[in-house]
C-alpha cells in the first residue's frame, strides 16, 4: 500500500511539473507549442505555381522585394505586433500573377484558403517575413504568413490569415 501511495504522489508531482512547464511554454510563446528555428536564408520556403510557371522564393529572395514595417492588431495573440511584410500587390507583380487570377494559399499543414488576387489586394494583404525584427519561427506561424492591417476588411476574418505559407497556386 505504501508503494502505491508513493507512486501516486510521484505521479502527482510529475503531472504538476508538466503543467507548470506547459504554462511556462505558453507564456513564452503566445501561439503555443515549442520553438522551432527558422529555415536557412537560402532555403526555398514559398513556391508560386500555375499551369506553366513555377517560381521559388527563399527568405533572401523575399527580402529583395522591399518589405515594409507594419504594425497591426494580431487577432490570434490579441495584441499589437510589428511585422516586416511585403504588400500582396508588390509580391504579385514579382511573381507575375495575373490581376484576375484566383489564388489558393496553402500552408505547411495543408490548410487552404482561396480567393482572387484582386480581393487580397483590396483587403491590403501582406506576406509577413519577420516579427519584431526577427525571423518568424515555425511555431509562431512562420517562416512566412499572410497578415492584414487593422483597417482591412479582412482584419477580423481569420480564414485568410494563412500561417506557415508554403505555396500559392494560381488559377
């Protein structure tokens, strides 16, 4: 009986420690999960494709598109955050995406959001490449993600906020 009570006590201590660890992790990372480092600057992180064209982007390639600093209310963590981001209109020009194209944005977890390029542009969509001046780690929706400014019509529509973006399929 003493052995059983001892094991129960040890189990409770371990469970309490695990809970404390989970709380500490959540406080460090508002998105949850454990830290996963960002990819190498030359690693392909985004592919844009249609029937005849495939264009790959690394972080170095995206930085060449003159990203801007944008401070928004980030609805998932419920606070203001500053991102380095490329306006969708500028990105579409570089990727040679036709203005009337329909886009399917596809995340690493295969989440898909589809809409027209013109609607992404009207909603002031951006492709975020850094958060608070640092690369966006995978566990925080990186290395790149789609965001919208606070005054956007899609600021509160969470469906288009595609995290860990890996591919844009152009139709």
